[in-house]
């Protein structure tokens, strides 16, 4: 599969060696350099992590289990049984280097490292005016934070219509951004979004156009479903992905996931040899739950609903990963 051996698969190593994350004052050039290539394993174990955006309502309510972002790693490891964190950058608003160090230390103690920073605001990589300078500066600041936290990657979204002219300009802009963050030993992952990167084939073409070891994808179950071709979209993007957002919309009363099957998502990525991380991402504060007569009604999610939904998703994903692996082993035999 194209580029899969050129993407960093350092999540498991980061979890196992979390105590050896760089300390304050160490320059990027002195930082431990993650492996530049995927280890040649046939079907490695999938690592289940959490997108911290899933617990926003708990943070907003100052829930005793995670009253602030510094408490999230221990909560995720102890209460949710997950082994890493993806952080939307807005949760770090106002953080300086000292606060980043405290968060990294809290994650180290919980054995729940921060593995990805995700910039949610789309970036126009085709822009070449003052706006581009501002965007590039934003990417650099995210890279500095990721480096301080010991992350191997940052995820961004590309904005703009899908035209040939914009495609070429976007590729050049992404390549420039990759060069800027390379000195921090980071990968740049492109998350699908409306416009130029919405269609899976177009996103993979963009990744190939940029080229090199430091560019990849950050797909999501949610985007794959919205594409109208969930399984094929995941199969196309998974080979370029060191991490995938396992989007969770909620569950019906019978325990099935709303709108799409988590099991089908896992089977799709495992069928192309995916064995990196799945970040559980509770994508909405309210979900649609099937009502009588097959209709759907709004359901406001409480703190206990959030914990229950994450736990149910974790169990379903764990089982699906094992079953998919067993099926592949049976085919090989």
C-alpha cells in the first residue's frame, strides 16, 4: 500500500516509553526522534485512545472526575480504560510552556500520553498573502506545543474549493508547512473536510503530490459515513493514516451505533492492514436516538451518558478489532 511504510507509527512506542519524554529546556534537535517508518508487522494490535473533545461537557461542568484539562489523562486511563489522548488545540487556549509541561507530566504519570494535536479551524493552504503568513505562524505555534507535549503529529484541515489550480497551490502550501514543522520531528496529517479534501481519492492524490515521510491522513468514521461510501473511503485513507478518529454518534436502545456500524468501520480498516490507533471521538453533545415508529428524536447527553457511550464504544471496538484479526488469520490459513 502506497506510503504506508513511510508514515510514523510511534503511538505504541510513546505509550511504552512515556517516562522518557523530553524534559523542559531540551531543544527540538536533541529530542528523541521517532521511528521514520512503520514496523513491518502483519496485523499489529490497534491502540484505543480518546479525543479529548469527547469530554468537553464534563470539563465545562467541572465534573469532579475531570474538573480541568490537567485531570483528563488520569480520568481517561482510570475511568475510561484508554491509553492515549488526541487533543483539539482549543482545549489548550491560554497555555504557556509551563502549563504544557504540567499537562505532559500529568499524562506521563497516568501512562496516557498526548499523541496528536488537532487544529480544528480549516487552513487555506493556497493563500499567498498576509493570511498565509498568519496561518503558517499558527501551524508553527501548534508544532511548538506538540513538541513540548511529546506528540509525534499534528492534524489540520485544508480549506478551499476543489479546482486544479487550487489543488496545485494547496499542495505547495502543505509542503511548505511540512518543512516548517519537520525540525520538531513532527508529521502533518490532513483531516478530510468540505472542499478540496472531502473526496478520499482527491485527498490521497494531495498526499502523494506533497510526498515525503512527514505527510499523512487523519480520517474519521464520521467523514467516511458522510461521504456516502463509508467502507471504501476508510479503505482508501487508512494506508496513509497513523491515527483514525473513531467517531461515535451515540447508541440506540438496543445497543447498536446510530447511523453506521462501528464493526463495519473496523473491518474496513483492518482489511487493508491498519494497526495503528483509533481515537474514540464522541462527536456531538446531543445525538439522535431512534424513537417509536422508526423516527428519531433529540436526546440531550449527560455526563453519565458520555461515560457510558465511550465505554460501550470501547468494548465494541475492542471486540470488532479482535474479530477482524481472527477473520484475517483464518483467511491466511
